[in-house]
C-alpha cells in the first residue's frame, strides 16, 4: 500500500532543517536593526523522514505558538503544510519550495472557514542561512496586500 508520500520530495526541504531565529517587521512600525525577541522556529524530519515538522514559539501575546506538518503532495506536485496554532486555528496551505523560493498559499476553506486568503513569498539565501519573506492577504476586492515581513536566520543545523 502506497502512502503517497515521497521521501525524495521531502529531501528537497533539507535546507530548512535546523533552528531559526524569527524577526518580524510590520509595515506601519518604525524599524531599526532587528531585535532578537526570542522568537524561534525549528524544522525537523518526522519519523521515517516522511514529513517535516515545524514548531515555533513567539514570546508575544499577539503571536500564537504553533506546529506545522509538511507533507509531499504528489497529486499536485509540491507540498501541503498542515498548520495548527495555540488559538485552535487549523489550516492547510499549498506549498512550493524550489530554486530557493518558498511559497505558501491558502485561497479556499479547509478545516477552518476562509475569512481571508493568505500567501507567503520567501527567498532562501545562497548560503542557506537566511530566509527573507513576506505575508500577504487578499481582501474582498481580490487585491493582494502586504501584511508583514518575516526573516528567519539560521542558528543551528538540524
């Protein structure tokens, strides 16, 4: 019986494996040099290396801690990210990770109602030590708008 999971596809996520510092920049906030707020995320292989687990902790009351499970999506190509956070929010994002570009997108309801569409666009540095990205949201008028920027800086290999 096939599980539909591809270990070769999951191996493409190797640059993510490790511990990362997270720095956020909101468009309306005054920005100076990034300050280490203690926000961290860890990517690691799950049992049998059949999927990747991402856990994050953000020591700020407005930002929920959470976990995501990333699996291969052989039917569509790419991946699916199954997202769960401390607020009880559950979502599924379509994901790509290729040629140093990482995208996540949610444009239809899944386990949660679709109150707004979301998209993550990020680029992995050539040395695999930094990911610079931004979250966008789409309003009722169909236009994508900038939400916030998020930078990951690698602290330790997996």
